[in-house]
C-alpha cells in the first residue's frame, strides 16, 4: 500500500468510526461562512481533495457541491459557483495519472485562480495533509502553495503543515483568516461551522 492510499485509508477509517483523535481541535480564526454552489478541486493532483470531499460529504450540511480534479477557467462559468475550495498537495503519481507536469499544473492553477478572482468567487485554500504536503523551496508542493494561498479569501491548514509559520506569513500579508486544525478529520468541524444553519 502506498503512503497516499494509507493516508486516505486512515481518514476513511476514522470518519467511518466517528472518531475524533484525543485533543483534536480547531484553533485560530473562526471559520468563515461558505457560499453555494461549491466547487472542490486540488492543486498538485494529490489525494487531499478526495479526502476533503469525503469529510465534507459526511457532515451532511453542504447541499450543492461538485468535484473536479482539473477545472479550467471556463469551467467556473458552467454553474454560478460562489466558492472554490482548493486543496493543496502534489504527488508525482497524481500528476502522472493526469498526464501533466507540475509546470502545466501551475499554469492551470494560475489561470483558474485569476478567473475565480475576476468572477468574485470565494477562494478557500486547504492544506489537509499537513507536513506530508510541504517540501523544499521551489518543489512541487511549495509551488502549489504559491499559486493558491496568497490569493485565498480563507485558509485552513493542518497544524504540522505550518510549523515554519509560512501560512501565518501569507495570512498576515493577504489579510485572509487562517484556521488551524490539529488533525485532518477536524476539517469536518470547520465545514459544519461554514455551512451549518
């Protein structure tokens, strides 16, 4: 079993069991109010977006959403999307399966984020897998962060993915609220706060 499949399996088991890790918490800025319709996608073709979609579905509070692994700018006009949720994390396997390079992925992200800004779509940037999706400067994961996080209206980051304070710095510069989750399954609580009545 690959590391990526193992991560997804662990989240699936925890969600299925209704588990909340001891001491798990949500801290930092209060979750912002999400808008619908919602489009969930990823930056880097890692497994995080699928994990996020599963956790979001399990909350039962989001009534109108779609998942698209590789939306192009034109796709943002196929429905009156109000929120674009972009989950960070790149894998060579994911890029290979999509038949693209990281350069092509960054080009797509740049264009899609620019279009979302133009259409005044709320952009939510998620780092669900934490430290596992951080890398060396100039690496695929960091380039995905550069392409999305500075333009986000809201940031949700797993605690161990912000040990260097990078997302604190991004949030301070952009003014976007930053919510920290201790564990990936805590993302469900963030979603409930964003979309619950």
